[in-house]
């Protein structure tokens, strides 16, 4: 009997052996798969996760396609273009072009979810980064970048939609958060940017070129102050700007901090305006004027831009670049054995400048030639990879409703009249960076803020800096644009329009300066010949995508008027 | 002195056909009489039943000794026994008689019939139970019902035998998996039951490795009250397989074999060459081909063969009172009906039991199996095994061979290579799967303190799987060529173990009988897989060169390596209480708590309870005394909660880091990685709650038995992908999984069996019927639709997802346009909404569902369900003298099959080939209006064959003579001289007859979406593509002869 009992005890113990240590026994993390909960504990992983946030800003859904449609196409500076004959009304940019702004617009939906995808990835770093295990330098930089990028995406969401849902102080958005007001969102952005300023280095070594610096964070903060101050001045029957206050002083101080500390932040105007928008000897130059841009690789031909979120890449070369040149580069036609071939391998030819913009320029202003590509006046050629010969392209009204194309994102080597050579030899043209904040922008904010703060002389100096650079960026230097003796606020706004034309700013500037209705209502669409209607106040912001309202069971409330 | 013993242990099938057993069973299972010396004198006698009919095959043993014999055909026996001995007479279906020898030399015995079916012991989870005491829905089938069928796995033999267990094969290729659904499809995810072999848990694929002659019994736990003991894995039902054990007595040598030939049971009829030529001329309005001179090749036949199948089984079974053993070996070699496909399997098994002490016994079961098989790219829409569509499409006007005997090239441009040439190009050594698997267990059992038993068992499962494929350089034509040789190798290893400890307490206290089982189970598994691929290796077909090699690593070679690994563990505690009051009221309660490494944080543990109550009405004295027609009557009620954890894997539970999110830093690309979705650590198993009620009855002295069941089974917490609002920031492709969906299956099951005899003629008729409905109650959101993960754009057509699962409809319903006949004239076309301005008479009429005057995607609707209204089966067994005959039918009533293959076989654009003859020739013309085949329209203006519509849905009802056997037992008096115990020869067939209106190859479609690589280690079938016919290889019709021999 004793033996039996002993045996049983032995087996019973064996049986329960597992229960006593089953905490460990049942803890089997997956093999060969990196798990998020144990991820942000090394310097390299922190870096990779940060790159993954940057990855979103170069996606079509965010800054490569959507932003400029809202900023330029919807404004008086550009029309949609991009379609043969420009007549397919189903393209989403065209709806916005015609101020046919509907909550069902697919572009709004992709922009909304695209931006929040980036915010999610920034939140991953902000919530999960193990600041003990990751070295201080890396942790600071990565956190700073995450704060900056989250702030930028929130800021731009507000530009487009007004106030948006904010994440809880720790953790992630769950889809159950209601929209915050513009002021609340701005407070959130401001807090993020202040953290970023503290965490980020003022300058980056060459090997980190393109990553955010504290100067960029300060520039974005300037922009926030400018926008908030502008909003505070607007008449506001819908009460969407409640809480926004005059912050012009802070705006000026912040901008001048950047301007006066060139040695620290390293920003300066590029002596040659056109260098900002093309390649030199097949290599893209990183200009000191770039405060913050969407980077793409320096080489011209790096394949089709990867736009997917899930890591699968488009194109055979696994390209990496912004898709902006794909969208905006002029659409070319070339003569092939007597046959005219439509080659949208150049680009789709979206974002065509309007006659109004064309007329807004003094045509001796070098910026005019750098901004507008004219049919029958400019012609372009491209090296044909197979034959090794130069191929002549025409581009015509077939691809543009206005007869013009955006030269800033048609990467053409020469700006001289006549023969221009497209960068890139096959496939889509080379990828250009998307300029989000240029130093010229900072100077113009400084000008605007100085003016608002009563210092017209300083404002004049700032505007004249911009105009002088434009004059001097061609050889021999142009006479236009001439200096102002003293600027008006409209001069400053106009300078913004010319300097930053077709870079995605116009619509938002019109809204914040209260000039949207006057500029956009009644504007004649060149394709339809019909005047457009700008719904006062409502069209200050685009509608929240209808699917999002449905999906959140009306937790998200639609903007007034839609 | 003779001694003899038969192998009656666990549940011999119901008393079914006991008279027939006289003729057959004895010969199948009894043993040769070995002469042994013993003390005593010869006792003789005659054994009869209550009707004074002699009983053949009765075991007569001297109790406590190893001597024994069996009665002959006249019921006579002779045995040597001492006067102090006691003779024991046992025979299945009868009560055992024990008679002391004393001074008698002649002992005549009358055996009384017993209510055997109900005394039969049924294997349930972690124990056995008398069938009469079952409280849950448990069906059992004994081994002899499954013997001698030309099938690879026992699951194929079970088709149509158990009510509520729906089994269909996915393809007729040898080694193809079966789809098994027990009481409906409970989830949009993995709905496969688990298979428990001698206590160890596997997936259904284990059945392929077990020789059916090694199986003692199968029982199927159908309802939650029975499966809850398997906790988080029991929701899809449990199939319990028990292998044969040794038996004490002289060693029985058995040898079974059959050989047979298989051919395709049915092929659809492709268009003949001349018809094809005529059709092409007609479509193109000019003479392209001369119908009188074109070739006439039926490519389906050309690549098919009459395929041999052979199976040999050998077993030794014996032992003494202390030790018993079973040793068996079997070899199966089955060629496929498509040339160059086959399955070969070798299995050997050794089961040992040893009684160490009165209180301690130990034992082991061990099986080693080795299989080599080669299947086609089965069902792959783009690499058809059958030359009917996709890349394999071929025309009937090309001959197989040129005059010089070489393979002919297609007479049409841009066609695939000669299908038969392809088959010979793929040598048997290519695309070869080699599966080696060892499964087994060792156990010890201790009895103590009279009422207690403790059992400890260690199970292991070790598998090694290889797949290799070599594609040589070939150039059949511009399109069909392979410029670089290609070698692929895939190596997988799996190792799993289970450690089970159970304690049993059994006590009878007056009218109370209590049985308590409590136990623990720990288990773990590890899987590992490496897959390598090399291109441009030595361009040689010499098999000895088809290996990876360092020296082949030329710079130009393209090498790729992939793979995966997985591990998991579980710890469970489990218990069961059986309580019986007065042999009338039965109560069962079970509980299992599973801890699983599959789940995280608070969800590691899950609890699974069940209760069942049964009442034996027939044991009420009122019924006992007044209704003698009722032999037994029992009513059962059950409730239980069970889980399904097979729907998840690491990628659904863990927050995974994805990579590949690049960005340029310093002008150079840098790869980013991050988690794309929030950790969904809350994921849990799917839970199924089932209520069931059943009635078991036996009437007229057990001649008629039936069981009726009703069940209502609701799966909740079903795992669905949930689309989040955009501000959550999760891209569509990685939306997280949540326990949010629900599905209800409910239905009836009936099984019935009647047996009787008229003189020496015995017969039994049995049948099963099941009806169930399947409906989705909830998904991620009320409006959400779940699509299959695969199956878009079939055959390159833009068909879209092939099924959709939505609330209010059955899982994987078919969706498309509803067809209302064919436009007969222009007036009709003009007055009806049309698909296209070019729609003309002869085109399909699509119903304008939303009545908006046009036909567009808003007019698509649910047009069919892949689940049958009814499944059924019946069998007839007849015995007369030494002959036995059995026929097993199986059928499905009213089920929809979607036939995307028709978009090819009915395509009349002139681009595709090999159309179905009788139908396309019958296409609508103004003169031929009484047809359901739309007009020939090369421009496809109405998309008659290009969009999913109810025109593609056919009724898949069928009735099939699944198995037929006619056997003859060589009379014993002849065998005795040869020292042979039993010799039966038989002829038989599988799938001999099929009654169906279905026009495709085979109405048995199953889970259709293929593993399109031919590599059996890769790719489970998509559970949401059900009954979609991509033209799988049809079931084989098999004719066979066989021998059962034992001595």
C-alpha cells in the first residue's frame, strides 16, 4: 500500500508540477515575429519606429497628394488637371476644384485616415519608448521627432477640418473620442511642439539630414501662432474659433528666434530660387532653405514611390520618394515614328496653375518662370534610356485645363526658354521633396507678425529680403520684383502667394486672412465656364468624411453647413 | 486440446445483425485454434440460441486459463477441461454463460440474447461509458463497419454513417483532405473538429496516417455536454479514435488485402473536335477549321488513367493474462486517376499492455507512418490540373501526338503546352511530399483503495514533412515555357507532447452510483519550417542532380529561403461527475479550465462547464410492465459551453511589428518598422453554447433502434476583423481581430436501425438523416461583410469575392445577380432593365432588384447557400449462409453549388477552349429558344458568363452508392484442415453509382479553395469558400477484390 501511495503521490506531483510553474509554461511569445510590447527597448528599434512615422508623411494619402489638392486645387491658384481633356468629373480633386465639396469625397477620407495613421505611429513611440533602456540621445531625438510629427499632422488636420479628436493623455485614440475644438487641438499641438523643442537638437549632422530639428519645431510653432492669431481676427458666426487669441507677439518672437540665430539653426535663403525645385546633375540638393520637407532619395531614378502603409512596396525598385512629382509633373506627348504617344510616365499633370496666378506674376520675376510651365512656350526633352538619345516632349492642353502646368514639381533642369531637360531617364520622373516649411515661409511669417505688431518697417525689410533673393537668383539679375518702400498687409499676403505658389498653402491662407469668400466666390472654372460658389464660413473648413461619422456612430459631429 | 479466444473488448457494434455475424464476424475476428496440451478430458456440446438455432463462433474458454475454442457452423464445440474448471461461453449479442464442468462430458448451452447495443462501451473524453448510460449526444461506429473500404483515412469511410456529421472530400485526388463538419459550421474561421487518438489530441489530418484495420472503434462527441471535457478545443466536435489492443489467448495472425482499379466516376463532357470547329466557324462567321479533318481529342481522358489501388494489412494479436500485444503493418499504394499522382503509405503499429501487479498496469501504443504522395496543383484556377480553363486550357482540335509519335503542339496560337506532355514532364519524383510521423503514448494505471484508479499517460507526436519539386527547363511554345530550372525544398518538423493524469473514483451506494474523474493535462507543441528555392540550377532532369548544392550556387542562381516557427503550450484541469439514481436518472457534469499560451494577459484561462440530464423511461416499472414493446427508452437534456481556439494564431493575438516602411534620411532609403495596430491582447477563444435534447429508443426486443436529437448551437465571441474609425489610425489591411461575431446552427438528427432474420437469412437496414440551418447573427458591425481571404477574380475574370458572409445569411453565401430566364425577343429586352445597351435577345435576364430601371451592382443579392438542407445515408446488410452483402449509400439533398468553372467552359468568345458540349451547342438562337444556355456572344456584351449570377448556381443534390461489398466465407469445415480460422473473399466497389442532376465533374465539392502549390505542408483551405466548383478532380469509382484471412 505504501508503494502505491508513493507512486500516486509521485504522479500527482508530476501532474501539478506544471500548474505550479505554469506562469512560465504558458508564456510562449511567438517565434520569428517581433512583438510590439517588447520592441522599443533598443536604440535601433527606436530609430526604425521613428522612420515608420516619417514614412506616413510621404504617403499619397497625406502630403504627396491630398494636401496640395486642398491647398492649391481648391483655391484660385490652380485647377485639377491630370485628366486627358480634364473632363472626368469622377476624380476627387476635380470636385474640390469646382468647390463641389462633399463629405463623401474620397480624398478627404484618405487624408483623414492617412494622417491619423501617422498620429498612431507617433503615439507608439510616445507611449512605448522605454526611456531607460534606450540611450538618452536616441530617446530624446526619437521622442522629439514623434512629438513634432504628431503636432504637424494635428496642425494640418485642423487646417483642413477644424478641431479633431485628441488621444487621451496616455494611450491611443479608440474611435470613441469626440472632436476637440480648434483651440483645444492647438493647445495640444503647442504642448507637443514645446516638448519637441526641448528634446530635439538644433542641427543635424549630414548623416541625419532630413530629420527634424528644434528649429523646425520652432518654425511650426510660429505657424501655429500665426494661424491662431489670424483665426482670432475672423468673424465667427459658427463659434469654431472660440478661444483663439492674438498671439502675434509670440509669433514674431519665435520667427525671429530662428532668423536671428542662423548659426544655431543653420537656415538661410537659397541664393537660386529654382534650385529648390529640381535636380542638379541628377542629384537633388538639400537646400539650407528647407526647414522641414518630406524627404525622398537623392538619386533621380529610384523607382515608383512606395505609398503603401503595410510595408509592401510598389514598383520593381522598391522606390522611395514622395509621389508628388508623379501627380504633378506635366504630362508629355512625344513623337514616335510619326505617332504622338501619350506618355504619362512623365507625370499625370495635376495641379495646373490658373490664368489668375499667371497674371498675378510680374513676368520678369524669375519666380514666374520657375512656377509656371507654359504650353507651346516651354518644351521639354528627356533622355531615352534605350536609344540614348534625347526625346522631345510636348505637353498640351490635353493634359491641362488651363494650358499651364506646375513647374515646381516638374523637375526640369533648365529654366531657360525653350529647351529644358527633364530629370530622369525612364519610368516616372525623379522624386522631388515636398516642401512643407521653407525658410522663406518663416521670413514671411515674421513680416506678417511684425506688421500685425505695428512694426511696418521691419515687415518691409523681411518682404524685401524675399524679393531680393528672387531678383538675384538669375544671371544677370532681374529687375523684378522690385523692393517695396513700405508694405501693406495685402503686399505681404501677395508676396506669400507668389513666393509659395503651388506649394499647398493658398486656400488655407485665404481662409485665415478672411479673403476666401472674396477670392473664390464667383471664380470661373476654365473647363465649365461656370462661376463657383464659395459658401461663406462653411467652406473655411472641409467636411468630416461621411464614413467616419457613420463609423463612430455620430460621435464625430459634422462641420456646420455640410 | 484446443483453445480459442475472440477479441471482444470495447464496444462491438450494436446487436446489429447478430445472425449475420455468425457468418462473417467469426471469420473476420476469431482466431486459429492452436493445439496446446492441458490436463483434463474432452467436453463437447452444442450451443444454440433461444430459438434453438445453432450459434457459430461462440467463444468457449476455460475460465482462468488460456485454453479456449469456438463453436463451428453447427454450433458444436469441443474443449479439454478438468472437472474443477468452469467453462465460459461468450458471444457478442448474448449474455455470457458460465458452467462448472463437474462430471459432465457434454454441455449443451442455450445463450440468451442481450441488449448488447446498450451495454456496449463507448469511448468518451478521458474515459469510457456504457452506451445506455450516455447523457450526451455521442455516436459510435465499430471497426467492422469501416473495414475493407478502399479509402486512405477512416473519415472517408465515415461518410453518411453518423447523423449530423457531414463529411465531404475536397477533391478526388489521392491524399486529398476531407472537410468534416459536426453539427454545422460554427465559425467563419477554422471549423474543423479535433481528433483524439488513444487520448491524444490531433487535427483531422491525423486520420490519413492511421490504417483503418488498426481501429477498434470510432465515437463522435457531438454536443457540448459531451465535448466540454475538451474545453477550448471542443467547439467543433470531437472524433474519438481507439486503436486495437492485444487480447489474451493464442496469437492470431490476420492478413487482409484488396486490389482494385479506379477510374473517374464522372467527367463533364468536353466539346468534340468537330463540334468545336463548327462552333468556332459559326462564331466567327467564316470557315476557320474543317470539322471533317480536325483532330478530336478529349484531353480529360487523355490525362486520366485507370489507376490501380492496393492495400495489404498484416497483424499479430495475442498475449496472455498478464501481457497482451498487437503488432500490425500495412501498406497502401493508390495511384490517382490523373496520370502521375499517387499516394503510398506504410504504417506499423505496436500496442502493448502489461499487468505488473494486481493494482498496476502499464502499456503503450506506438505508430510509425511513412507516406509519399504527389498531387496536382489541385483546383488552382490558374494552373488547372484539368485542361479546362486558366493556363491549362486546351483545345480539342489538337491531336495528342504527331505522326512521328512526339507530342503535338497546339494548333492554336498562344495556347498552353500539351497537357499530357506536361504530365510526363512532371516526373513522379517531383512535387513529392514525404510525410513521416510517429505518434504514441505510454501509460500506467494504478487501482487503490478499492474504488480509486489513477492513470498517468504521456503522449507524443513527432512529424517530419518534406516537399521537393524540380521544374526543368522547357519550351513548349511562346507562352508555356520555363526558361530557368527551378528547385524547391520544404522541410517541416513538428513535435508535440501531452501529459495527462486522471484520478477516478467509482462507488455504488444502494441506488446511487457515483463516478468522479478529475485530472490535469499539460501539453506543448513546437513547429518549425524551412523553405528554400533556387533557380537556374543545373539544367538537368537527372534526379540525382535535383538537390541543393554549394557548387550549384552560381552567381546567376537565384536563391530564396523562407520559413516559420511556432510553439504553444496548454495547461488544463478537468473533471467529470456521473451520478446515477436507481438506473433511471442520470446526471453528468463536466468542467474544464484551460490555460493557453495562445492568449495573453487576463485571457490565458478559460472555463468550460457542461451539464446533462437523462432519464431512462423504460426503467420505470409502469413502462417495464405494461409496454413490453419498448426495450429501452431514454430522454436526454444537455447544456454546455465550449471553446474554439484554433481560429487564432500569433499574428491575430500579438501586436506584431511590421517592417518595410521606408523613408529617406541623408538621401538614402532607411527601412522603418513599427506596430501598425494596437495590441489586441484581449482576444479570446470563440465560445459555443449548445443546448440539446435527445431521445434514444429501442423497440421490439431491440430489433428497431432509433435516436432523435435536436440541438441549438450558438457561437459567440467569433473572431472577426473589425474595421476601426479612421482616427484610430490603423490601415485597412491590419485591422485588428475582435471577439465580436455570432453564428447559430440548429437542427435535427435521426438515426434508425432495424434488423431481423428469416431463417438463415439475416438483414439489417439503417439510416441517418440530419437537417440543420446556419445563420450569422452578428459580425463586426451589423452591416459588415466578411469575404474569403482568397478567391478574388477567378480565372482572371473580375468576379470579385466568391462568397460573402453577412448577418442574417448563412456563412459563405453566394452573391450576385438573380437570373430570370433568357430574353426571347426585342420587345422583352426593351421593356426590361438591362445590363448593357448591347443586351439582346438570347441574353440572361437579370432581375432589377431595386427597381431603378438599370442593372448594376445594386441589383446583386444573395443567391445561394453552400449548406445542404439535408444530409443522409443508409445502409443495407444482408447475410445468407456463407454469403454477406452490404451496401452503403450516402447523399445530400438540396444544396447550392457555385460553378465558376463555367465562365470558362461556356465562354464563347473564341479565346477559351474545351467547352461543355451538349450545353453550348444548345445555345439560344431565334430558332432554338427553349434552352437555358444564353446566346453565343463573343463580345460578352451582357456578361452572361462574366459576372456572378444565379445562372452559375446548380443544385448539388446527390445520392451515391458509396460502398458495396459481396463476401463469401469459405466454410469452416474446409478451413479446419488448413488450420485456417477464417477466410473471406469479397468483391466490392466504391462510388459505384451516383444519382445527381449536377452537371460538373462531381457534386461533392467541400472546401474548394485550393492549396495551389501541390505542397501539402502549405496553405490550409479557405473556410469561406464552400461548395464552389473550380472543377476539382472527381471521386474515383473503384472496383476491387479482397481477402480477409486469419489463422
